[in-house]
């Protein structure tokens, strides 16, 4: 039986989630005779919202170095007075995001470098900001089978390769005129989305040799207009975010079209400016739409299941979302943010180029609580149940093109 956990939370705009969150202050312990008020933890954000059975929970966001590094001890704060002297580094306008061995990797297009939120050490560090492998305009990052990373740099026309220790080791810059937007390893080959030729290049990841190429400019099946993001499904099929055609194309490894998902429009399930994509082990497709500030989730037949995010600055909101990544590993660092009645199966990471929450982390899983009792719970964001196929179409707000740093992506 097909999944039907479709629903949408109420909130800022019709595709957003619930406005506001329960806030309060609690009296903290005394330090040197002074008390310090602390804000109460934010309300739990679910998608779809209660009283429907949730499948996704917002967990936390990552934006600055303070989000991962250890805080100073109470004694150190008493002596130093604050943590301002430590310096705070931030991600300005991220696009691509990846997660591997407890580390969140981000392509910071605005900062012209890569950033790593290391949740294990914990620490914040950067890459691609030193010669000879200084990045010009990093867009996407993916992780290969041995822990190597592939970083696309559209300004320099190359795919920068990092070793498992995150050190730049070499770059693929051919054929001449290459303008790579995404590069993903699959079964011994490197698939590259090229913005200049509006095609997919298949290369030898070791030598950079071009093995084959498919696709061309256009709006027909197998044709592309700004292919920005790539992902592979559990069946080995390639998914291409055909951004300016407002659709996702599913192809085999030779470029033959298997399915086209989505169409241009403003109703639920339609697309406006799809960018980041990811596919889970069950074939569910995640699509970040920069124009609606949301991520829509589709089943294997291309039917909308649920959406998450929505415009705004509250926890869980998105602002010009760009990259999407999934991970079945490394859940432990985020487990403490999970609701007691929610069991996480895998993580969902979404980057936002604008707004205060640069990388939002969600968990996909199962809610085991009693729905009737949860409906009256005061600390959980809720939304009315969907009204069926006749519900009013959402009216998302498209961001200003001048605020979008991605290459030629409106």
C-alpha cells in the first residue's frame, strides 16, 4: 500500500510551518552571586504536524563555530567574563552540504571556501581557502566510497578532490570550459552536472578522462536547462535537478529517461526552482525548492508525501534552500534533540543561503506517541489536518534573483 503521510504545517506563508514557539525563561544556577536567565527549549517541530502522525522532526541548526565547539567552563567564564575573545566563524551563504563520520561539510559560496562542523572533536574548520587549491565559487560537495570528497567550483571550472583527511589533493578541470555544478561518484564513475553544456559528463574519477556525455540544452525528455544537482537512488538510477525546467529527471546511467517528476506550478507537488535533491533507501525523493523555501518529499511514483521547512526565521524554517543530504549513519550527535516519542531512522540536512539557520538538521522516523493526547499538548507545534485535493493552492514568495549567489540559477 502506498505511503500517504501527506500533510503540511501551518505557519508563515502557506508552505511554512506554525508561527511562533513556546518561549520562557528559567533561572539558572548562581555564578559569583549572580543568576543568569536561560530561555526555555523551543517547542518540537514535526512534519506533518500533530494531530497527524509525524514522520519528520526538526532537530537543530548549524551556522557558526559556536554551534559545535565546547563552551567555556563556568570558572573560565567567571575569570574571562565572556567568550567573545575566542572569535566566532560563520557560514555566510552555503549551497552544497554533506555528512560523513560525524562531520557536516558545507560549500560556503559566499565565503568562497568550505566549512566543516566537526561534531566529534568538536571543532569548526575550513578548507579550500589556501593556495594552490583556493576555491573561487564552491557550489556542491559529495562523499565518495573511501571518504574522498568531490567539490565543484564553477568559477575555476574544476572539481576539487579532498582525501579522507579533508586535504585537497588534486583537481579535475577538463574538458576545457567545464562549469561543474555537482559531481557524484557512483559505481566507479564520476557524474558531473555541467552548466555550460547543459549536459551530464561521466568521467574516470582517477584520471579525469571523459568516458561519455549525455543531454543537451532544451526542455524535452533527456534535455536540460541548468542541471544543478545530482543524486542516485537505491536502484542505481540517476536523478537530475533540471532547475530552469522546474522538474527532476530520473535516468539510467546511459542517459535514457526513466521518469520525469514534477512540473512548473504553484500548487502542492509542483516545482518552481528545484535545486538540491536526495533519495533515501526506499526511493523517496527530497527536493529543495529555492522559490518556496521548502523541501518536498515524493514517493517512487512522483506523488507528494510531505513537505518541510517553509519561509521564516523560526526553528525548522528555510530561506533560499540549496542543498539536501541524507545520512543513516552518525545519528548519535543529534539524538539528544529528538522527542521522547520519536525514533530517528536517518538524518536530513538542508542548507539555506539566507536567514539565520544556515544548515537545518531534521530526522526522518516514526512517532510512537498517542495522537489524541498529543493534540492537546502545549509544547508541540500543530497544524490542522489537510483538507484534501481541493485545498487552496499555496502562494510561495520567490526570492529576489540578485540575492541568489548560485551560478545563473534564478
